[in-house]
């Protein structure tokens, strides 16, 4: 009966057979794997065919030679030094592994993963060493390409998010972290809803299905920074299926600067449209109140984005109020409630309206809710106002009012060009107001001339004086008008004609001392544009009538003798005293002629 195993009568035969079998195994390995056997001193006893064939060598060319002297280690002394150190360590029973560079048969550099492993006898001594090298040139190139790709992705200027089918972020690059103000650890694992708060609840499943069908989706969105800032972005989402996994690669381009430029361009175009529309209204304007109302309406309708527009005129009363004269839009009683002023010592005058009046410059409040200077910021916010632009209305060096624009959203920083256009609009409005007033003054002047001409023909004496006083107050819009005759030997005067609130009243005698008329004893004219009651507290008639302003003129004959006085009172401060004086001069000239007659 044959034995299962095979017996060798000669032990050397057994060793030879084992060595032959080992060589067959080595020669049968992959062509990229070089392997052999060397002594503990580094002498070659065998090299497999793959290694020999790669260099066009035969086994006899290398057997018995030091491994470090073979062609595989001829590239540099550095490589040979690494090998010598590895042989010393392996002879002591320690394996080594390192990258090894060599020149192939064509002279090209190749990189190998080299290892040197000791083989032990039964007694623990090192019998021989097994060197092996695996060509990793292509693998290194692939890994380098992958690292380069990853580096390019990580350092790409556009943000990149890798998102799975569930909408969970699986990877982000450095730009994405910078854009959103978060670390990779904070972002990876989060839902896409974490960065896109405006995405509808079913937005991701819908987008995912579109991506699968079309491959690419491009759109604009608003991502949110960790601190809450809204970031306008342009998104390009690409569907990728790889090794049974599905992903969306989302490239995100920060377009805040582009959006800001677009918004600025839109605002400039809007301002130009407003300027054109307002100029058209100014050209055709005949009535000041209607003009102001039309301008406010244009600011709300054509302007776009303005929740309310109003025009206010400066008052020179004790509180320095800014009186609303026209408005349009969502005012809802706010102007009555706020009672804005331009008094620098009043908290209500610290806001943009007061600042614009005092400085004569455009004042912009970008965010009402955080404006510490605005006394009514809480109330303005509750009325739905978020941003305010105040444009002063200027007449040479005088600021006589403002145009206020209120928005429902916070304002981006206005450009110099936009501010210039808005101020040009306000300056044109101010010019239009002055032009209408000038036309009205010319009309009043013509009316006064006509009245005086008619009175000459119709009446004489005291009836003429009554008619003259009535015409004088009506022409100038005064609350009262008086024509008086001087007593040459006293400081008293008698009224020849007195008109109060459109009615002729009984004539009277009164003392000039302590009244504005006292100044007309020594000067041709005298004007009090405001606060007449405060300036002349002892002038009882001023307080009774409630007069705030006074314009008076001497009545002189042809020789220059002062016969009397002619003056008018107004319930409000006056802004055109020169015009009033010019009209009074005509009436005074006619009154002087009649005084010498009666």
C-alpha cells in the first residue's frame, strides 16, 4: 500500500526540491511584483523572472552579487544607503519597508514599495532575507492626482457642498466653510435646510427628482451665515451616481457684489424715472399745494419701495416744528403722532428730519430699529417704517422744508450718484415751489395795482381808506391791516382805517411806545418776521389779534414828510417780507395822496 507522503533518502534533495518550489512560486507572481532571496549579508541567491525581465537580465548576471550593486539600486547613493541599513536591521531580525526609486530599462523613474523580511530557522536565527518590491508608480500618480483634485476642490474660490439623496451634507470645501462661517464638523451631517432657510419643506425631494431627471439645476438662492446674514448665491447642482451611491454636488457662487451692483443700478434708474416724472409735474404746476401732493404721490407710485413720502415746512416758532403740508402712502397718522422738530435741543429733533434741516444735507437712516438718534424709532418701526431718507428743500442759504421718504425695508448704503439724483430732485422741487410763489406774488402785485387804480376812480376820503385797507389785507393774506395818521406833537396815532379778519372795525387811538410802529417814527420801514408777541409783550393789540409777524411802512408825501403809517399783521411767520414791503409801498404812496386831501 503506497504512503500518502513522499520520503527523500537525501535531506539535501528535500531542500533542493523546496527551493525549486519556492522559485516557481516567485516566478508565478504578478509582473509588477519583484521578489528574491538574499543572504544575511545582502548577497543575491535568487531574483524572480519579473524583476529580471524588467531589466533584460539573466539570473546568472546577479547571483552572488551584493543586492545594492545591482541595477535596481543604481539610481542614487541615498537609495543604496537605505538598503544597507535595511539589510543590517533584517539580519538582526527586524523587517523594513520604504519607498524605493529606481530607473527602469527605458531610463524612466519608477517608484516601488520595497520591503525586506527576515526568514528564521527553527533555532531562531535568521536564515536568509526576502526582498520584495511592488511597482506603485501608477498608484502614486493616481493618489497624487486625487490629492491634487481634493486640494483644488478644497481651495476652489466657489463653495462646494456634497449632499446625499436625503438632503444631508456629506462633504464641504474650505470656501463653503468661509461663506457660511462654520467648520466642516458643524456642516457635515446637517440638512441642506440648515444653510438654505428659504427652501420649502418639500423643496429638497422635489429638487432631487429634478436633478435625477435632468442632471443639472441652476438657480439663485439665499444661504444663511452662522450669524444670521442673508447671502445671495448662485447655485449649480449636479447629479452624480458613483458605486451605487447618489450625490448632488452643489457649487455655490457668492453673488452679493453682483446683486448689490444690480440693486444700485435699479435704484439709480428708479431715481432717474422719479426725477423725470417730478420735472414733468413741476413744469405743469400752477398750485403749490397740488404740486406737493403730486410729488409725494409720484415718490410712492413711481419710486417703488417707498412706503410713505411727505413734505414738511420749517416753522420758526418756539418748538421749531416741521409742519407736514403734503403726504402720500401709508401715513396712518404717524406724522401727527411724531410731531417732528428741527430743534437741536429737543430729543424729537435728533432724528434724520431735524438733522437734514439743520445741516442742509441729505440724511439717510438705513435701519430705523437701531438708530439711537431717532427718538421715535420704536413707533416708526411699529408703523412699518424701516429706512428713512430726508432731503432738505433749499432756497439759497435758507432751508425752508424737507422731503421725507420712508421705506418698508432697511436701506442698503446709498451710492453718491443716487444721493446726488435725489438731492437734485429736491432742489428742483424747491425751485418749483419758489417759482409758484413768485408767480403768485406777481399776481398779487398786479391785483394790488388794479385795486389801487380802481379805488382812485370809485371813491375818495375815508371810504377810499377803508377800501384801501381791505384790498391791502386781502392781497397779502394778512389777518389785519391799518392805516394811521400821526399826531405831530405826541407819540400817539389815530387809525384812519382798520381791518381785522376781513372786517372794517371802528377807528382808535393808541400809544406807539412799546409797539413795532414806534420804529416807523425814525425809519421808513420795519419788519418782524416771527415771534412778534414775544418781542413786543406790551403791544396789547398784537396779543389780542394773535399776530406772529409784522410789516410796516411810513406814509410820506412828495416832500418826504411822515404823515402816518401803514402796516399789516400775519398769524404765521412770513418768509417773503421783501414782497410784502413792495406791495405796501404802492399802497402807502396812494394813501399819502389821499391823506393830504382829507
